[in-house]
C-alpha cells in the first residue's frame, strides 16, 4: 500500500503557533514537513548552499595544522590569557584573510563568523576551567563528560545546533543550523588545540 503524503498544514496558523505558543517572534521558513517533523529556518532559500560555497573558498578554516600555526601566533602575543579566546581570535583572523583574498564582502563573511562564534560559545562551556596560555592543563572529568554528551547528541534529528520548538499537530518542530556539520569539525579541532588533548572517547572515560 502506497504511503500517503502528510496532511498539509496551514502556514498562517503555523506561524501564529510559532509566535503565540513557541514564542518565536521572527519569521521562519518551512524547509520540510514530512508528517513527523517540521524543519524551519530563519534563512531564505539558498542560504545553506551559499554557506557551503563560502566554506569551499576557505578550506584552511578546517586545516588543523594551519589553525594551530595561527593560534600559536595569537597565543604568543597574550601569555597567560585564555586558550579558547586565542583560538577564537585565530579563526577570525583566518576568516578575514580568506575574505580579503577572495574579495568576500563582510556581510557574507558574517555568515561564517556567526558559526565560529557559536562554536566558541560551546567550547567555553565545555572547557569551563578555562585553560590558560603557557600554563599546564589537564581537562577535568566533568569537561570530558560534557564533551561526550554534546557529541552524543549529534544524530540525524537533533544535535547541539538544533533547537526544538515543540509540537504542532503531532509534528515535532525543529530549527536547524545549516552549518552544523562544519561546526562539529571546528569543535573537535578547537578541543584538541585548546586542551592539548585528543577529543574524549568512551574508552578514555572508562
């Protein structure tokens, strides 16, 4: 028996629900409705493809040895400061350099900058003891556990970059960041660079 298409929803009623029940004042575009989940986005159609095109122009943002070299230059200028802050400055510097090289307008660079800032905020939360440049450091068990829990949350339906707004007509409503796969790579590299340790695994925790 052929699977039936999901019953269409009223977009006007849905957007009233987003505002009045979910508390989302800003506009959201319905990306997909499969009858079980409604995926929405605050970006116009084509934004995700544009982000992928931008990132393709700056592969060094995911080249760990290249990031480490810039991080070490930033760290050398601020001994005793936060390692996570130095990593953040390094990524911003690399983004500016790539933007200048490819004549990418600042507004377009901001699309990537927002992702870097999001990963920075998460990394600050995970490495809450705030390792310092030039000082010995060993991550706490709670920090490693928090990292494992964050990575474990990254499946097809949810991850740390996905916000769940609630349920509408028996469908779960999700807002997902199109750059999430890139953010995960940045998070893994940021952990290694800032902690000086490999990313935690269940094996290391046991």
